[in-house]
């Protein structure tokens, strides 16, 4: 009785989410301490103390009807102003509250911008490997996701193929840097080239192509690396941000879109995101969390905890014979599947109570993603299993 | 550059939301105390104290990674179990956590169930007057909203026309009781008849027709009236609930769907709502608020405050010559527009700094909705304006 589209969606539902549930089942059987669940990006590091302090203070001292009430569908103006100012301070931009739309996480933000922009059959280009949910976010609005094949050298985007895949139907390009699942940060050189290609193609086709930058991992970077802010390189950029990772609040569904005033058709895009937020049933981003964010823009989780996991996993896994790029951001390692078949390999790992996600879920077979946003004890505890697994393939 | 559908959506955006914004502008000009904004259903009554206590206790004593982290996309199992048990206690039902799906308010819940059920061209029947957002929730999934004309005698649904409008394409019927905008509660007699019609039509067409009961106002009732619980009358019922009004938390976006186990295709509908919650970008209902709700299922706002507004407005307006049904629930009066033209009448009201919403927004021209979820001082303060307005039409 469910819709035809849903029948296949239910059948092929998220591998990642299925693993998350499977991990809980394995934990029931073998004991939580003997299961190494690297399947999901559910932060293990606690939110910074500022979050707790902000909630307690707001709930104690602010008017409950303000804190829990309706506001403009795009969010509280004062909250949006604080966020704009914060971005300006860090990035040297010149945003105001008008450029910020509060959303139900980045997932909500991406749905809002796609609802605002896409006609049936419009194309959205993404670079493999990519966060698999993009497929649904685009198809929700009858768009077509066009995949650019991976550059397995360094997982920077494959720009020559990208150039060929842009057509008159290309409405948007979605990038994710620091990247899920590779952990790679797109270099400034990459961004400049990508922007140049888009400028040229806009002229060639007489179209506007929006660059959507999905960046929940912006704050999670290592080795002092800089993540270029894309609105400074290309004016038709929309930033989708989330506090899920930077403040460890994934369940709270709080994030925002940045719509630069200089983008094509700014007034209409802005109005459309306001309407889309409402009619998609979000109505608005959760109100208390909006007010919490306004007090926590300078806070972030202790990235050093993830860094330790990264170093230990990377150093040990490569010593065991695994091959992967050392990630510069996010909390993922994207390793080559031993034996070449990512699904067989992730099943083999499961026999060691290690849960990892096949690269096929990210449009990139032959690899597996290891989510290292877990307790350090899980990282060290899993090493023996990873070593045995490697030996099985020798 | 925005999508074709969005162009008209932006142009004809919500009258109610536009008024909400206009009210704030008028307040800037005339002073907040001189503007009588009856346009939006933004509760004026404070959330019950249990909400504050729950938040403070959870934030102080529970693990932040649990409180703010990911959970099953359908919500925390313990929270869903508490809600199921609460409904069972009040309604004598036999739900478990499996029957509850936590959603981003009722608006999120309705989008989730429509995404789960609707194929392109499927029909969803509703009774005028109805909450105008249903148009968008249905068209988001390429469904067709079929309106049954109003029964202006008592605003119980027009069941003879309803029967005629059910076709083989009817996938769902959406009802809203206590009703926005009339405040009318559908009687048990109405519900029994409606269920009988649906049973017969399901047999006639060999289809399943889901009855979606949108009930954010269930707890806001007066004069001791009972609101029938629809799952007890018709097994293919889906309840969409929200705490926006019962706990005055509209900005927090927290609610749930009830999917009875005995409904047709339960397993698939349940799985589809889980997937829809995720891929529509909600991912899950806000996590802290889920945990707050589990501690507040027995709490509710002080309905007596709304009741006083209701009595004073109803008694005075009818004395001034306005005509309307005395509402038994929600916080709306649906008055006949003096002069017959609801848009002209609401504009005339605006000259007295009184903001009310034309019935056209609810598919029922010739009436206006007065939202009385406002401070009592606004109710008494507006009486002079309402009286003058009535005199203008004599």
C-alpha cells in the first residue's frame, strides 16, 4: 500500500543505518565492549561545556514563549545575525542575518535548497565518493544526480570529467569538504579550478549553476589545514552547515544555509528557501537549539580526541598492509577493501565484530569507510581484529 | 532561477505567515500594545512547569551524547514506549513503541506519511475549511488534494458529498479535530459514519484508504467535551500528533505518528515512515525534546486561559452582531465575514489594527479566522475595534 518509489527505498534502505542497528544487536550478543562499530558518524566526543551552560541559562532566564515559540520560518533574526557575524570574523566575509537561513541540520538545509531550485529533470553533479543520502535529497525533487567518477590518486575531485558532465540541465553541483567518506579536504587550487569551470560553463550555456557546499565537517580538521570558504571563490555558492559534528549535536537537527547576496536571483532564492522550510514540514529549525547556537558560535568539540584516533588507526592499519589516504579532516578513513570486493570485505570484518561501511554506499566500490568518531578504547580494541583480517587476505 | 513550482509558491506564500510578519511591522509603527494580532496559532500560554524541570534535569544529569546524539530514525525506543503507554492509559488502546514514530512536529509527521503513501496522482480528501498547508504537504508528493465543501450549519464534515468524492484513486483522507479554523470537534456520530463510508468504499474499490487524523489540538477542549480517538473506529487510521499546542512548544518541532499494527500493510508503512523521516532530511525528531516529552506526557498547558478568551470573544462578538459557531476546541473562532467578502473584511479589520485571516486561506471564503491564543489584554483591548468594525457594516 506504500508508494511505488518507497517500495524500493525500503528494500534498499541505508546500509549505514542498517549497520547502526546491527551493531546494537551484536552488542546484545557479544557484549557492547566486544563490538567495534565504525559504521556511523555519531560523534563520541562530548559537546563542549558551552552547550550545557547555554541551555541551562536560557531555560532558567529567558521567556519560555520566546524560547519555544514560532519565529520567522528562516529562524530568529538575532540568531542569524550572530552567525553571520561569526562567519564574517572567521572568513572575512560580509554577511548579515539576511544571508542566513536556519535549518533542521544540513540534511534539512540541502532538502530546502533543492526544493527551492530543482525542476523535474534538472541535473545535480556530485563527485564520487559522496554521502549516499544525496541520491535521495535530489530525487525527492525529481532531480537527477550525476556522478563524476573518483580520482583514486588523492580523492580530489576529477575536474576533467566534471567539465564534460556539465550540461544545460546542470542546476547545481554539490561538494563536501572535508569529505565524507574520504576525510580529504579540497585544496584551494581545486576550488579555484572548479570555480573557473563553473564560470565558463555558465557563460557557455547562459545558465546559473549553484555550487552547494555541504560542510558539517568544516571544524574537524587536523595538521592545521585550512578549508577554503567557497563563497569567496564563486558567487553562486550556497553553504549548508550543521552543528551535528562541530558541537556533537547530531540528534538536535540544527544547522543553516548561507545564501550570499551576490548570488543570481538572490531575492527569489531567499524567499523560496523560507517557503520550502515551511511547506516541507520543518516549519523552522528547532527553536531552543537556535538560541543555544547563538551563544556557542565560538565553541567546538575537542578535535584532539578524534586526531588521536586518526593517528592510531592510520599508523596501525597501514602497518598491517591496508592502503588509504591519510585524512586531513572529518572522522573517516577510506581504506581499500582487501580482496577488492568491498561488500565481501565488510562482511569478513563483521566476523571480527568490526562494522565498517562498503564504499558502494558512497558510489565508490572497492573501498570501505571506517568512522573513527568512537571511544579510543574501540580504536585500540579493534586493532587485533584488523590485523587478523589483513592476514586472512595475505 | 528557482523552480517553476516555487515561483508561484513564493508569490502566493502563506497569508497567515505574511500576517504574522505584518503584525510585527504594525507593532513597530503603533506600538505593540495597540496591535491586535489574531493571525497565527502561536500559543501565548506558557509551557507547563514540567517542561522546564525536565530540560534542567536531563541536561544536568543525563549523558550528553545520549541526549544530543543520533538514535533510530523513528525515535528513541524508550520515549516511544512511554508515549504508547500514555495513549493506552487515556484511550484504552494497546500500542507499543513499534506503533509510534517520533516526528518533527505534526507538519513533519504529515509529510512523512504522505511521502510513505502517495504515488503521483493519488487523491487525498479533506473537508473545508481546512489548514491550508495540507495543499503543500500533498502536492510535495505529487498527490491531489480533493476538497469536500463545507457544511456551514455546524461545520461537521459534509459526509454525503464526501461519499461521492471517494474514487479508486483515493489513498487518504485527512481530518483535523478539534478543527483549525472552526474549533469544532467532530462528534462520535460523525466519526462512526465516516468510518462506515470508508469501510464500504474500500470494499467497493478493493483499495486501502488511510484516514489521517491531524490532532495537535486534542488536549485543547472546553466544556468537558470528549474527542473520539480515531484508531478505535477505523483500523486504517494514522494519527499525527504535535506538542506545539498542548505543551506550547511550537518552535521545537516535536510530535509523533501513531501507526496501529492492525492497519493494512503495517510492516511496510512502518518501514516507509522510518525511511521517509531520514531521507526527507528530518533524520529524526529533535533528540532533547524527545527526552523531555517522555517526562511530560501527563502535563498540559492551562486550557482555562484559552477558555476565558473564548468566552469573552464569543459572547462579545455575537452581541456585536457577528455570527459564528461556539468552538468546543482549539483556539480559533471562525466568524462570518461581515459584508460577505472575507478579504475585504480582513482588510477593514486591519484599519483597526486587528489582524485576522480570511477563510479563503482555509478553502472557505466568506469567513475569517480569529486566533485567540493571545494575552487576555489583547482580547479585551480588541473589543472596541471589533464593535466599531461591526457598526461600519450596519
